[in-house]
C-alpha cells in the first residue's frame, strides 16, 4: 500500500509533503490559488508530474535532494499538512501543545517524503487518470476519485479527500488507496508509538533519525499485526 501511495502521489504524503526547499514555489502557489475545484488541483499536479518528474527520471535518479525539492514544489501548495497531522495524531492532538503539533507535522512529513520520494521515479505519463466528479462539492469533505496504473498494468483505485481551507483554497488532506486511508494507517502506528514512549520522544526520533525512525515504526506495526495485536 505504501509503495503505491508513493507512486500514486507521495502527496501525502504531500504525504504528503513538507516545508523545505521551495524552488519555484511562487508559481505553484499561484496555480493553486487559481484552481477553483479539487479536480483542477489534481490535474495541475498531474501535469507537473509529467513535465518535472516523468521527463527527468535519469537526472533525478542520483539527485535525491533535487527530487525532494521537486516534490515540495509540486505538492506543498495542494496538501493541508497541518490538518492531516492533527488527524494522524488523533486523540493525542488534544493533549499536544501547539509547538508539539507543529514539530510533529514537519518532522513526520519530512520523514515520509524522504522515505518514499524515490517511489515517484516509477511514475509514467498518463499513470493517473482523474475520474468524472459526481455529486456536489462539500467544503469540509469532498472525495475525488482517480485510477492509477502501475508499470505491470495493474489499476489501483486512489481517492483524494479535499476540503476548503480558510483562505479559500482546495487542499487534499487524505489519500485512500484500495480502501486504505493514509491517515488511518499512520494514526494506528503513531498511537502505538506514543503509548509506548510518549509524544516528545517520537517527535525527537523523527527529527533526528528521519526516515529511519519511520521505517522502524512501520516494522513495529507489522510485528504487532503478525503477533495478533489489534
């Protein structure tokens, strides 16, 4: 699921998606402001994937920092990282201070991007198709459906959950792949880690160890499931 998340859109992971080098961010922000619907936002992202990732794979293959910068440029204006991180923290968000929430959002998102950035190098032009929208737009919860095609021609249902922010922009905050929510998946892992060692310790590990801390958290989650933990 996580591999497909990176390929379909490391938007969350925009994942997806962290404040970092903001190369050409001004132009992207202007495009975000002009995107009047969630479909337009997604189409803009796909066009940038085509021109900035798919057309430059060889160059980016050995330049991780530039790849991460491009991911920030493409996704950052379109993903509500702060709101997504609050949802990932779940009940722990109520207990966290504003500083803890801010540090967690930045460290967690940065870890995700660095762990799965290279998955986007598997992206090919036309791999993501935005499906026609049905129903009415809801400012708090609007789902835009897409289909992502992998290199082996497998089609994966990828739904993006959008809301309208206070400044009137449509931003995604969750990605649902084959019925599995990015937020729910990581909320369970984060909850287990916080109960085990506390929020401050988790934040510190993410800040200092980055994607290694995230990888360990995912392995612990797999181990718990393998042992029958719920």
